[in-house]
């Protein structure tokens, strides 16, 4: 009887008395997290005017990759990471003529332009403004442009360092088309996936990175 009481008591502690407060605290934290997340979402959404074009408004909805990256705070478990990267790979589209290296001069212009997508009150871009890649916002590229950001690694001498082999060309194209293929939760935008840049424009950026005559490699 005593043994039973002890066992029962011990079991009760294991099942309830000890674990329940932890579980309750975890529940409370989870629900506070949810409330905060919902409030943050509301603040975020209220920053966008309802009369923005539907295409822009559609872009504030997360796709599966973004949702999973948010859920795992950009550090998903391996299996999830591989799932995201495989799904992103399936979105790849190539130029119709299959040529992945375009004209570096066009690429240079695209890399330097951050216009084409400005929304809001101050200086919105008129519809039809050509879009740029804004690569310098995050990367060092040609030597002569000194105003570059450092969110991404330096791409100076990209072609000089890696060569212009088929694998390097394909990697550069695919990376610009959909950067999440190679890093599930990267900060780099998915230029091709979102039709921000056309496949042909991406080939110009590939040339800018790889052509030996491009200022990325020349000086
Ligand atoms: C908002 C910031 C941002 C912008 C804009 C951006 N990138 Fe990136 N890029 C990154 C980050 C961060 C990385 C490193 C993480 C990764 O590999 O995704 C990266 C990585 C890369 C890489 C791979 C580098 C390597 O060592 O293999 C290439 C190539 C690249 N970017 C090209 C471009 C080009 C071309 C543009 C413009 C069309 C561009 N990026 C615009 C943030 C950006």
C-alpha cells in the first residue's frame, strides 16, 4: 500500500505536479508570441495603402519559403531547408535561346539602377519605369562604384576568381534568378521568380559578373 501510494504519488508528480506548470508556462509564452506576431502583422499591413495596385498588394503575402523561414527564424532544420531549396529550384526558367551570357554593358546599367519599383508618397516611380537590379545596394562590384552596401559578399573580380566555365555561368544565372535555391533563407531578392528582371536581363548581369572585359573583372 505504501509502495503503491509512493508510486502513485511519484507518477502524479511526473504526470502533473512537475510537468504541468512548465507546459502551462510554455502555452502562455506561445500564446503571447502569437498575439505579438498578429499585432506586428497588423502594423506591417497598415503601412501599405489599400489603393496600391493589386500586384504590389499581392507581394505582401508570404509564399511557402518565406513562411517557413519566418517560422524557423531563417534557420530551418536540414530537411525543411532542402525542401525549400528543391521547391525554389523547380521555379527556374531559362532564356528561350538558351544563351546564359548576355552583354555586360547592359548588365552594368541594370546593376547600378535601383529605380522601377518605388512605391509610396515621396517619389513613386511612374508606371513603366524600367526596373533595375539594385545590386550595389548589397554588393561591391566594379571598382569605380564606391557607394555599395555590404549585406551581401563582395562580387568584385567574380569572373577573374572563378573563371567563365559552364558551371560558373549556370550558377550565376540561377543565383540571380532565384537566390533561395542555394540558400533557403537568404536576404537576396528572387529577381527572376518575381519577374522583376526578365531571363534576358539576367543574362546581362551574368555577363557583367563573368566577362573578362567587364569592369567587375577588368580593374
Ligand atoms: C538585399 C540585398 C541583396 C541584393 C539587392 C542583391 N543581393 Fe546578391 N546576395 C545577397 C546576399 C546576402 C548574398 C549571400 C547569401 C547568399 O548566397 O544568398 C548574396 C549572394 C550573391 C551571389 C553569390 C555569391 C557567391 O559567392 O557565390 C551572387 C552571384 C549575387 N548575390 C549576385 C547579385 C546580383 C547580380 C544582384 C543584382 C541583380 C544582387 N546579387 C542583388 C544580397 C543581395
